[in-house]
C-alpha cells in the first residue's frame, strides 16, 4: 500500500482558467433513419448549451441522413476540424493528433500511421428551425397551461338579468381559488 508521501503531487500551480463543457459524439452509423435524425434534432434543441460533434472518415462523404438535414435547412455544418483518430483504448472516443516526428505516447504514432483520419464537424440547428421549434414549444406549453387552468364559471350571455353561472365549471374554479388563497 502506498503512503501519502509516496504519491505524486500535482505542482502548486494556479491555472488561469478552468472550463467545464459537455459534448456529444455522433458517429457515421449513429443516424440510420428519419427517427434517429429527429431524435438528434430534438437533442440539439433541448441541449443547446452542449456541443454535438459528428465524426466521419476523411475520405468518405458525410452520412446520407446528415446530408439530407443539411440540404433541407435543418442543420448547419460550418466548422470542420482535421486530424482526429479513434482512441485505441476507448470506444466512441476520438483524439486530435497532429502528425509529427515525435509523439508523447507510442500508441499515438501507431494510430496516425495506421489511420484512418477522421473529421470532426460541429452540428448546429439553423436559426430558422430553432425559431420554429421554439414557437411550437411555446404553443404546446400554453396549451397545457390552458388545459390545467379551470375556466371561469361566470357567463356573460343573454340570460336572466344578463349573466349566468356555468355550474359544471364553478366547482373546479372555486377549488383552484381556494388553493391559491391557502398557498399565497
């Protein structure tokens, strides 16, 4: 068992900045049909603070479903980086290794020499699609709130003395008002 004095100690250096981020890795075969594409689009909308990266081999075209989403104005593929390679020790993981004469680890040299190189493309929703999805989301939320809120029981229609009460709506409305008084 190693004693505390035998363990390596991180140097007493204060970093100038620490950044925490989340990202998703999408590989060539991850989007195989319309349903998976729509799930990706929904994730891009729901998790807009995260980065979504699409990896494909350098000498191959992007997948058909990703290309279809790009061509139909759903996705932007504006930023592509080269020199990514599959990590030999981890699935669904890519490492940026620029080819050079000396490498930090021997496995880096092997991965670069054997290949293949992958491209990392950042996926983003187009502004138009994001606006459409925001409007749909807002309409859905408002509809749910309207359904949850009981309608007012007072009727302003021609009736005896010019107004009436809808008795079927009166009880749920009265209960919601009593709850509001108790809570607030």
